[in-house]
């Protein structure tokens, strides 16, 4: 029973399934039939983003405005080819603007133990907190240009020599 549960747990840990159920048929004892049934994980996850561009909701409620909202979407595509590859995209507009793209390949090589990945990120904002007065943050805002820009590019390799062992090598370039 413990080996059957370990097999079920290993299937869940692949990230490919939402549910894995096990059924054991011992009607033809001494032979056993073990049946696993799967509910595959959704492949496409679109999520909207709506953020208030204030330190807290109370300050926004004092003077609510759509110009103080950041909006966009997050899209995750997983296992489209059936090999556990992943693509993540985040796009956000407003006073804080972001574009993030992350790609992970399926495991490759003869033993399927190595996976490559790439990530790109661009973040920029029109306002930044620089002080605190009367227990509230004070912001510098530039409506016509961006006060800060952050870029990041990364490449990485994942090595998984065994089921419960995992190593990651990553090199990145950051510009702030």
C-alpha cells in the first residue's frame, strides 16, 4: 500500500495533474490490478490584474480615480505539448508598467534530467516614495516620463538527477 501511495504521490508531483486517484482490484487474487485515473491540469490560465497605485486602499478611497489604477493580465501556458513545458507572460499598464516573459523547456537529453529556461523582465514606474511625513508616504511623481526603469534577462539550467533531487544554475543581467 505504501508503494502504491508513493507512485500516486510521484504522479501528482509532476505538476501535470490536478488529481490522481488509485483503485486496486484484487478479485483475481493472487494477481492485483492497480488502476490510476487522472484529471489533467488546465493548460491555459488567463488572470486579469487590477491594482490600486496607492500605499493602501484608504488613501485611494479618499480620492478615488481610475488614473490611479494599474491594469493588465497574467497568462500562464503549461504543458501545451504534453511535455511539461511552461510559458508565463505578465503585461501591466498604468503608472507602473511591466512586461515579464518566462519560458521553460521540457526536460531533454537521453535521461530527461536537464531543462533550460529564459526570463525577460521590464518594469518602469512614474512615481516613487522618498519620505514619510505625518505618518504617510510622500511620493515624487513624473506624469510625462518614468522615474525608474528596471531590466532583467536571465538564462538557466535545471538538473534533476533523481526524483527528489534538484539543482539550478542561473545567470542573469540586471539593470536598475
